[in-house]
């Protein structure tokens, strides 16, 4: 195993712009190639370079609330 071809999960996250939990999920799913070294992973740098986060991935953004109509001024209270 040539260590120059591999990087840590933290380095892979920085290269790909994703979180550690997402990177682990991609490794387990097989979308990113890595080898188990002890209790952690050695991630193949070329696999991270090929991986590109797709714009449609993840939770969709919340819809923005519609602008409220201008309120009418309150009538003065008379006593």
C-alpha cells in the first residue's frame, strides 16, 4: 500500500467539502474507495478527486415565507 496515494478522512472531507459523517456514509456505500486501517479509513485521493457533490443532494431548502401585507395603522383609543 503506497501511503502517498491515500489521505485521512479529515483531509478527504476538506478536499470534497463535506462533513465527516457524510464522508463515512459515502465510504460505507462504496461511492468513495478507502481501506480500513485499524479502526479508521485511509481514503484513496483519486477517488475523492473524482467525487463531486451534486447540487440536488441533501435536504431541500425551506420555502421562504411570503412577504406580509402592510399593516393598517391602529385607530387611536378614545376614552
